[in-house]
C-alpha cells in the first residue's frame, strides 16, 4: 500500500509568479494609458479657426523733448536730417530761462514760508522777504484758517470756564442755604448740591472732550498741509535742478543718433508748464512689427505663450504672406460688455518674407489673418489636471 503524495509548490515560487503577473499588469496599464493619451491628442474638440487682427510696421525711435519752462529761440536742424548723439538741435532763450529759474526759486521760498506758518503757533507767522503779489496766495490761507481755528478754540474754552463758574456758584448757593436751614432739611440740600456739581462737571467734561477733538483735527490738518507743501517743494526743486543744468548748456541736444523726423514748432513765445515733444529720432536699427488680435476668452484658452502660429498679411505677395509667429502675451481687455482677450504676437519671418517686410514704409498698417490651431481633448485634460494640482 502506497502513501499519497501531495505535490505542493514551494512558497517562494508562488511569490515569483505573483510578481511576474503584477509586472505584466503594470506594463499593460502603462501601455493603455499611453495609447489613450495619444488618442486624446488626436481627437479635436474644437476645430481650427481663423481670426482677424491688425499689423503695423514701426521703426524704433526716441522722442526729442523740450523741458517744461523753456522757450526755444532758434532751431538748428530741419526735418529729415541725420543727426548724431549730442548734436545741438535748438537754442533756448536765456533771458526767459533765467526768469523762469527766478520764478521757481520764488515759489519755493513762498511754500517754505507757508510751511513755517502751518508749523508756528497761532497769530505768529515768520517774516517773509518775498514778492508781495505772491505772498497773499500762499500765506493768507494759512493765516485765515488759523484765525478761524483759534476762534473756535476760544469759544469752547470760554464755554468750559463759564460752566465751571456756574458749577461753583450753584454749589456754593446750595451749601449756604443748607447752613441756614434746620438739620432735617440740611442733608437734602447737601445731596442736591452734590448732584448739581456732578451734572455740571459732566457737561464740562463733554466740552473738554469736544475741545480735544477739535485740537486733534486741527493738528492733523496742519500736518496734511505741511506734507502737501513738502511734496510741492520737492517737485519744484527737481525742476529747478533741471533748469539750472540747462542754464549751463542752453541748447537742446540729440539724445540718440539717427534720422530726425516729425519736427514741429517748438514753444518760442511763452514757456509751457509740461514737457513738449518736438521731434523723433529714428534709430538705425531693424524695423519693429507689432501684430495683435482680439478673441473671446474661450478661444484664448486654446493658446499659450511662446506657442507658434501662422499669420497672413494683406498687401504682401502671396508667396511671402504666410509668416510664422510666436505668442508674446495674452491679456484680458478691460471695458465693454463682453469679456475679450488681446493676444500680442512677434513675427519670425524667413529671409524672403523679411525682405518683403523691410520694403514696407514706416507706419504701414495692414489687416492680418491668424490661423488658430485645433483644440484637442488631451490639451483639455492637461489643463484640467494642472488646475487640479494648483488647487492643492
């Protein structure tokens, strides 16, 4: 009689088989995921589209500015002339320049005296050696305001003193009456005197609180005026420094080398309060091209910065009007009822297209068509997963 035999697999062999099946399962899942992702990138949720935009050819330029307060006496160049950096373009009227410097110095002195007025006690203002015609405009407001404030203070102080006198008289009268009355009434009069004193003292405290609020408000107002004048003085000092520098070199210099364009009439009779742009100097550099288009936020979601797209420009030969461009910025437009997004693109033309663009005159504006790429399902999944990760 034979004994039965049990053919059992060792435990270590079972674990090896389980590990092998696990590896196959992981490999199959990875393969399915890659296949599904590739399929999603081929499924177009939104088809390709075309939007219209605008294109403009520009030449880098720098403005020629006549500073505020200066009057031009003579122009030394003509429109279309090539100038060098530091070249004299116009001469300033030195008499008007020095007169304006004196006026700014006078304005600074007036504001400094007004500052001292706001910082000084009431009815005291520093003696100012300034033009009498400009003194009232700067100092009279301070003096009248401080007189009004002092009158309001005196009214509250007089009211407080009057209430204190009334309190003392009322209490004294009740005490004197109590001393001449029978003992059974005397305590009642003393209690009445105490209540009268407490009531009037409460009114006095209310007046003192009102006076303290008034003083705080007045000090805050003085500080605001002092700060405002300090800001105006700093602005005037900056202008004064610039004018004094122009007094040493009373002429307008070219800030860059290039072609002088759009020269226009400079101020020759009276000084302007603001800087005046009188010309532009076009630098000797390649032209710049600004291209933009506007679309809805839903359409903008299919685009991303640095992405390459294709644009077509009207006015160029058919062989050169298809130009690759990359997205420089996507920003929302403010205003209007419907939300819109503006897309700024930079062109990257090939040599033939670049030659065609260089032939365009400066300031040329043209219509532009932009081919929007299709929106794939994989892109939507990627955007959704990135927003999900950012939420954590």
